[in-house]
């Protein structure tokens, strides 16, 4: 596992954030029931935060980080829209991430990125 994560600039498009987050999960692994674990694995939301802030934990965004907060919300929304397009009864993202395999999460995040690129 690589501990180095490139923190994306706040103006990064949602599709690129989702792709980077999928790459992090593919490299580090996926955890359940937490944003991250002691092995450095992350859930879907932890991966989004990690690539935008350098930390997977859900700490409040600093007042000067409005751009990062907006980028996180955009990526989160794009992932949620994709999951709802695939399954109208899709659970909340954190529930879906916990209930899915690492491969399923990575594939869905990449598909959500592709969908976001088309709808931008």
C-alpha cells in the first residue's frame, strides 16, 4: 500500500475526483463501517475526502476550503445519481459502500465518473 496520496485542487471536476477515489480504493483496499481503518483502507466517502483533503476522516472543512467542500459535494452527488440510475432503490452511499465488494465499489465509482463526464 502506498501512503502517498496526491491531493487534488478544489476546482477538479467531479469525474476526476471519482476516478482518483476509485484508484485509491483499488490500491489501498476498501473498509467497512468507517471512513478508514488502521490498514489505510477507505470506504467510498473516505476515498473522496482523502483525494480532496489528504485525510479520509470526516472532519469539517475549514472556512477557507469552500472550494474543496463544493468539489466533495459535487463528486458525492455524481456518485449518488449514478447509483440511483442503476437502482432506483439504491441505499445511502455509505450503506452501499459497506455492502459492496471492493471491486464493485471501484467499478461503480469509475462508471459514475464516466456518467459525470457525459452529463457535464
